[in-house]
C-alpha cells in the first residue's frame, strides 16, 4: 500500500509551536518509519526543515518537503486544498492520512483523518471567528467523507460521534504515548545543578502548558493563594508555558492577590528541560477545562511527580486512579487536593508510584502500530 501523511503541522524548531499536535505528528512519523515494511511505502508531506536523523529516508519511508511557507495558516490551507491532491496523484497513493482535522475536498485516495479534540465546537469563544468557522465547516465535511476518524482518546471519540453525527464504528480511539525522556531522575547532583543554573525554587508547585483561558490557570492561581493563606506553605507556584491568548487576566489576577513574588512565570520551556522541571516539582497541577488527551499529566507521572488534574474530558481517562482529580471549576476542591498531598507524605509517595506504573502503559510505538492497523483495515474494505 502507498500511504501519504499530511504532516504540514510538524514543527522542527525549538519553540512553543513544537508542542501538542507537533508531538503527535513527530512521534507517529518516527515510529511508522521504524515499522514500515516492503509491503507499505510511506511519504510524509511536510514543510522545509532540516531533517533530524530519526526522519532520514529509508527504502520504504521518506519526506516530501514543500518549498512554500506552510507554517502560515493561509498558505497551509492553500497547499492542502489545491496542491495536495495533485501530489497524491503523482505519488499514486492508496491512502491519505490527514493528521489535523481536514482532508482536501477533492481527495484522490481513500482517507483517514485525525481529530485531536473538538475545542473549536466545545469552547468556540476561545477561537477567532475565521479560524472557528473554517475548522467547524471543513471538519464536518471531512468527517462524512473520510473512511476512518482517529481520535486520541475515548472522550474525544464520543465528542466526534455526538457533535459531528458520524457512525460510532467509523471513529477509532488511539491513545498517545510518553517519550522515554520522561523518567524519574535519581541523580540528585544533576537536579541540584539544574536548580542552581535555572534558579529553580527549592519547593514549588508546577503547571506546564499554554497560558490561555481553556487551561484554567486563573483558578489555579486562586487555589494556590488559598493554600498559601490557610497553610502558610513555603512553595512557589511555577507557571511554565508560552503566552497564548487572553493571558493578561492571569497576570492581573496574580497582582490582585498580591502574589507577584510567589508566582514564577518561566515562559516557553525547551522540550529537553521538561523532565527536570517535572522531577524538581513537589506537585504537578493541570486544571484544564477541556483536553483531547493531556500529555503534561502523563509526562509528570512518568517522572514520578504526584499529579492533580481535572475530572473532565479525557483527563481521567489518561491518569486513571494514579492522580487526584477534581472539578476544575471548584477552587476549594483544587486547593483541598493540593493540601492533601502536601500534608500527607504517604499519599504523595503512593501517587508517585502509581503514576510511574500508569505512565508505563502508554507507548508511542503502540500508537503507531494501531494506526497502521487502521490503514490496513481501510485498505481491506476495498
């Protein structure tokens, strides 16, 4: 089978753009490349990046790089709708996997599409009007034209079935994985050097993610203020992540609560530093209002850090019983969960150990194997 993958959202520079969907695309390509056999030929359509060793061509896998600046949304849409179909014909594709919601209107091959979440339908207020309209319209059209829809959680699968009105058998949930980079660091000297070089607080609570309304960071700040006021904890609150949109409200809330010297904003954190931040934190807190999957809690668990996260969308599906889950709209519940872990070392240890075991069940290779099975299922359907 000749398989094409629209990977234009692969972003190989060190930047906040290289998160979320980039992680999914990068890991899928890396592991499909390793799994490819003489029976399958794969070509991934990408922007023009310097190839990392893990994506160098093989007899059965290669990248086709566009000379256009497809990192710009308008250019990417133009490429997807006008240039991708002729490219698929030239490559004589049997199947095209669109890795981000939308397939070309004139698709010359059998098609599979990945939908990571439906936040633009569930929380439309967080998107500008043009982006929301394009995604809503094209995703609906794609959902009814493609052969299979891959989601990254059962929660998102249910959203797709409900919001897009597609048959349940058409939607396949395939969990994401966790990179081997994320592991418990036993070398205290390494951690001490990292703390010194990056001026990391001795004790802190950690959030990692984009600063935007959907991540619910304002309520996290309020919960932290409550714990600080009631328990007098020495911990700082570290908010690590790039500015998204409507982030000014977070900074304003920190000022209103008089926490300017207690809340630390790190901005974007390079990927290879993330495991050390997780390992240094006393608790990782992720109170998001909606997630298609939620990689940060999984990464924190893989590093042996106790996790508090939301009891909504896909997050309970990811963490299972290995984390404390709370109503993300309930500031009292969030502050209570934080206090429980800080005041009960046995609970902290129990969550850390359970998190390590839970994280070990998620694998990028398993994700790629299951994706390849979907391709072959579609091909067998004729």
